[in-house]
C-alpha cells in the first residue's frame, strides 16, 4: 500500500508477507518491512530466529519462497540481481564462512566489485588498489595472498568488511559485524560506522546481540522470533521491560550499569571515511 | 543488462573449457553455490583439486609460471617455508603477473589469446616417443 504523495521507490527495502521455506520447515514467514533511505535499523532476535536468512534474502543471495520483496524499488531478477548486489554491502561470517574456504583474501575482497562469490575479468588497477587500501585499513595488508581458512575469526570478519565496502555501498547489511573483532578493531569500526551513518543516503541494517553497543545509534528496530516478525518500530519504544519480557517470554529487567571500556586514544589513526564511501 | 549477464555466464562456460586453476593447473568446473532462480548469480568457476572458487588462467600462462618458479627456484613466501603450498602460491603470483602483462600488451582478452602462443618445447615439457632404435642410440650416447 502506497501512502498519498509517497513514492514506492522511496523505500530502499519493501517486503510484503516475505517467507522462506526449506522443505517443510518454515525459516521465515509473514515478514512485512518498509525501510526508507537513510534509516538505521537494528535487527534483534535470539539464536536461530532467522536473522541471517532474512539478511541473505535482502542482500539478494537467497530468494524468498513466499511474498514479495523490492530492494531499491525493484524485485530481484536474473537480469538485475548482480547490479543490485553491487549497491549492497553485506557482511555475514555465518553465511560466507560456509562458502569461502581456500580462496585468497584479495580475491574475496575483489569479488565485492562483481556482486558474486568469485572474481571476474574486469579488474582494473584502481580496483586492485582500492581492495589493497581496504585490507590495509583493516590491518590485513600482508595477508592478501593467504587463503581465507588460514585467518583467525576476527581477520576473516575484517576481510568480509573490506569486501562489503569494495563498491561504496548505498545499503549496508551487517550481520554481527563485531563478532570476533578484538577490542581496538571493534572500537575503530564502531567509530567508522558512526561517521558513515551521519551521511544521509546510507541505509543500515545491523544484526547484533549486544544491544548496549548499538542501541543509541539505531532509531528503528526489528524484533524477530521463531522466523516471524515479533515487533518493529522505534528502538526506544521497543526496548522497554514490558516489551522485552513479552519478547523473551519471561520477565526481564533492564539495568543501566557503568562500564569500563577500552578505546583507542583520541589521536589514534582513524579509518578514513573517504575510503569507504 | 540481460546482454551483460548473458555474457558473464557465456564467459564462464568458455573459461571452464579453456582455462586452468592458477594454483594447481588443474581443470575447472562450473559449480552452483545457491539454490535460487538467479542463474547468473549462483554459478561460479571452481577448482575441485584446490577446493576453492577460481576464475582461472590460460593454460599456457600457468605452464610458463610453473616453469619459471621451478626452474628458478622462486619462493615469494620464504617465511612460510619451502613446501607445496608456497610453490603453488608462488606459481599463482607469477601467473597473475604474466596475465596482467599479456592483458596490458593486448595479447590476451577474456576470450583468450589474440595471437596463438608458440611455446618452447622445454617449457611445455613435451613427451618424446622413442622407438627401440632411438632408445638404444640414446642409451649408447648417455652410457658409452
């Protein structure tokens, strides 16, 4: 349904009754979403609730078995899927760890240019240099010829982050991007993400279990439970004790605690925003 | 867009018949990675031997790179030791450079070489079939 004076293409993501089924098992069903350009959404849910499946469908790497999906105002088709994927930066170690094994790190980053898993023919020196610059920014400049499976979990995560930024994406789908990162790498990426999110045209969906890390940055939240949309709306409205107790199906309490955190000093070498956007 | 995507799949189909893995020199295969209707996005070139996605390289370039690495005992990864893995990584590295050079000199396109390569026999490691007389002569020559 389109509201008056509201263009369909205003939505970066529009899902109607989206579902995904493998055999007789429904992994996702009844997902209705409308995400506007420049919005920042948190995707929240317990293990196995379908977060990664949803993100992989939104990224064009899986196809829904029910419902309709439009990304950038168009459904994914055989003709446009690669072009659409190039506009999306997707990070998901739980997805890509099942696909990548012995591929060289540089090839994986370069594959981001094509929106595919592997590389292609048209790799220019500018592409190569951009990929190396991204790897350098993530501290992997000396690992570019190593195979993916020889890296630590945190290093693999950084490779996927570099891959996601190969095309300077308009839509960022980050599936637990802090997973495996050391404390300084996490702080540096959080800082970069904050800067990127200040740009009005970047839409971000962020899957995380660590709500304290991200809650303030994300104005909207999707709560998934057992493959269904439990709730969606403004983050501050959803993260209330009553709402969360209902979501977790047991009483929960929210505490604000003073935390000791480690972050790079103010004068540290920051990740340059220009490299990523 | 349709034309562009058709080209990608066509290119992959041609490469699988013509090209080899730049690490091991083995044949490539087409592998479907996802179950969906997007044919152009779900198929990739794959090396079964190395168990990895591999866009491949012209076999003549692989052979040249392999000869170069073996003959000149090149190891670009001395920190990782002298082993089969570093040998393959070095061959892959040299093959990449050769591929780049050929491409930028205009001898190589995504359809293959624009000029038919005329390679030295020793690089190709050609087999020579000897008859009994030739074998006897060779034996006398080597062990007088």
